[in-house]
């Protein structure tokens, strides 16, 4: 990623996405990790949600989790390209202790949604915006949202953390300077970015692009990226799909 080798004087910025926390574990061609960047701030976050069919017997996430005691096997999409929805699902299955039968061949959010509506799978994770689409909304039930807290657009839906599962995965965008950028440069650029984020033009532009404006400062973004990166490495290693475990204390796990 060229941005990691750019000048550290604030003249070259990189737009980061979840790829920087996920791809390093999946591709040897991705030679950058969160440690290669100094975040300025997060500008958007779109959570993914746990969904079932509207006619499913699960009225709440508690109903779904009760299947653990009955050792009931649930059908869910098999991971393919490891987008945030699939990472959230894998973390949910692992941390909830559910027994799952993986259904393959569902490689896109649209294919996973069609499989859910057809009854081929019992649950799925999907981006919130796609689930709220008028053509879909009445056909699914949202059981939980994968975000640090409940989201204003669906305040009645609990977060996975409300259910005791520490999972907050979604699609996000953040701006960053290369690692090693002087702190005064980071602070100045971050404050300028925060000011722009508070104005209607950028928020409107993000909304038109299908992104939910959501600000986090540099230190918070660094903590989130480090946590996501470590969680992804541990998850992929446990599933046998990790290609490397060389940093952040994951060696030998």
C-alpha cells in the first residue's frame, strides 16, 4: 500500500477501510497493517446486522442463543471473501458457541440474502443499509446489530454487546497519515478533519454515497484498528485460514 511509504509531513493521506485489518492475514501480497499508519480519524461506520426471516421462530437474539442448550444445528452461509459481514458471523458463531452447518456457494451479500429468504440458511449477517431497503425490510427480522452500541436508525434493536458478545464489526472509512508522522501534524490534521465532519456538506456527501457519518478521534481509531486486527488474526488462525501470525503477540497461537 503506497500510502504507508508516503511522506510523514501531512501532505499524503490514505483512506483506510477494513481491508487493512483483514487482508494482511489472508494475502501475502498485503504488506501493510494498522501499525503502518497514524490515524487522523474515522469518518463513517456502517454496522452489519444479524438477521433471520420474518417468519422464523426466533423473536430475539435470546431465542436464537437458546438453541445452544438444545444443540440444534443452524444453517448459515459459509465464509468466502471475508467481508465485514462474514467476519461478524464467524465471531458470533465462535463466541456464542453455536453449532452451525455452513452452506457454500453464497459469495455476495445478495446471494446470502436470497438464501435466507429461500430458507436455505437460518441466519445471516448483512450490511444495515441493505436490510433496511424497502424491498427487503418486511421479509427479515433484525435480531442484533454489530456495533459498540445501539444505532439511532434502529434504536429498538440490541447490540451484540447487549447480549454479552463483544463484537463490533462493520464497514468503516478512516483517514490516516503514514506511521511516524509527528504528533503535532496528526493533531492539526485531525482537528481540521473533525471540523469538516461537523459541517453539513461532507455529511451529506457521505450519506449520498451510502455511508453513515461517524467520527472517532486518532487514539480511538488506533485502538479499534489494533483490536480488529488482533481479533481477525486469532479468528482466521482458529479456522485454519490465516497466512501469517507474525505480529502483535499472535506468534505461536
